[in-house]
């Protein structure tokens, strides 16, 4: 699920985008006892059985006060949230990212 809120004031555009992915079970029809068959240690069984939810927030700011020009900045993963660990796929880090763009419209 993605929720976006935006605010425009004269030449400035602000947006906050929140991406939510719900948690899920690692068991499947093909492997209904995946964690047990992989011999996961008992202290790790609860995190193996279920992947927790993920919430990532991104922020963007744009300025269009110069004729035919738009300047933008985006901060991805604004709060440096970690991705949840999935035992089947391993852990994939989610880093904070920065983007700066400029565009010019020729008439």
C-alpha cells in the first residue's frame, strides 16, 4: 500500500510518500514447514516463521520558480528503516538515498 500526501505553495511542491508492505508467513503450500526442515535454531524460529511488515518513507521537494525549469530533490528511505529479514532470501539492506534532478523545457 502506498500513501502520498502533497503540499504546493507557489513555486514549491512537497510530497511525503509512505510505502507499507504487510508481514507474511514464510511457510507455503510447497514448503509448509520450511523453518523446521531448514533446522533453524529455536531462538530464531519466531523470526523465521514470519517476515515482519516494512514501512519506508520517501520525501520530495521541487522548485519551479525559474521559467521553463524544474529543480527537484528526493530523499529515499527518509528514516533509514531496515528491511525485514526473510530466511529464504536473506537480508537486503535498505539505504537512505539522495537524488537531485533538473529539467529545462525548450519552447
